[in-house]
């Protein structure tokens, strides 16, 4: 009898091993910081675009 160990089961085993040591609260904290950082970057980008348009009107 031949047992087929496909790539899917290997991927599931690897994912389970990697996710076993992940702390969910750390992931949420990282996600929150990433979102806040993105909002700050977007605010600076909009401010820079506004000032550029105000300085060089067409």
C-alpha cells in the first residue's frame, strides 16, 4: 500500500508548527501599529501634495 503525502498536507503541517508559537495579542498589536503608521504616512502625503499644489498653482 502506497501512502500519498502531497504538498498540501506538508504545507498544513508546516503552518501548524509555525503558528503554534504565535501570540495573537502580539499580532493584533503589530496590526494596530501598522494601521496607525499607514494613516500617519497618508496624512503626511496628503499634506505634502496640498502644499505642493498651493505653492505651484497651474
